[in-house]
């Protein structure tokens, strides 16, 4: 795992030296790779190889298109096929659980700061945090939407970077966003009274502290590896 962090940080550091247009193309390629079947180590190895190609082109004052062609998606697909990644159900479940835990940690933190911290500051310590069915449904819906958007943007990164949205498309996006909020409000009205679990706020605070300590430790570890 430490090798992965080291490779990722090194790639990020090196990629900052790319010129403007090459930086844009490289970013699209990386976005596409992030949602591919390559595991994280394979992604960083491929990214490092691609960086070498880009910098060799810049050194020789060549356009990147003269080396990898104009179809960047095809170029990236060929590299992925050459690696011949093996999809692991275990790794996919692991990635999903990491996203799930991180999302839950962030939501609990925001909930605590907005709704409970002001009461604690005012001296009210006898607080209970209640998980309702509405909260669980909201969380799952937003998580699914977030995962869908990440995968959509990644798989369509080359098209999206060149796309200019019309007023109609912007309206559709805005209307869809509004519809999701209306749905969440509607579900809240139906399921908010169904309690699943109640915990003393101290337990929630403890979970939040442990979560952010783990995140901070991970960040410090990554910094030390750069």
C-alpha cells in the first residue's frame, strides 16, 4: 500500500510539469483510467508510462497527437487491453466499502456540526443521535448518484472535455437535480418517523474523532512518502 501512495504522489508531482494542452489531454486519460478495470497499482504504472510518452514528446517538441493519435480513448483502451486486467470482486467490494465508510464519516461530521454542536456549546449534553429509515434511504440514494456520476464522468472524460452544453441540456440537468431534491424531501416525509437506532451523542463524537484521526494519519503518511 505504501508503494501505491508513493507512486501516486510521484505521478501527481511529475504531471504538474506538463504544458497546458498536454495537461488537459493527460487529465482526461487519467480520469478514464480511474474508472477502468485496472487495479490501483496498474493504474499508477500505466500513468507513469504515459507521462514518459508525454515528456518525451515535449522534449522533442512534438505534438502528442503525432505519437498517440487523435483518438485518445482508443489509445487508452489499447493500453488497458495490453495490461489485460483481471477484475477482482474482492477489490471491487473493498473499494465500495471504503467509499461507503468515508461518505458516512463525512455525513456524520456535518450532521454533528450543524445540528448537535450548537446544543453542546449551550450546555446540553444529554443528546441522542437517531438513525431513521429516511436517513438511510437518503444516504444510499446520494451514494449511488455520486458513484454513477464519478463513473459517468470518467468513462466519458474525452467527450465531456469537448462538449458545450446547450440551454436545453442545462435545463434538463437543473430539472433532474431539482427532481432528486423533491424526491428526498418526499421520502423524508414518509420515513422520517421510523427509527432504526439511537445512540448517545458521545458515541457519535467518538466515531467522528476516530474517523478523522484515520484520515489524518493517512494524509500524513502520504506526505512522508512524497
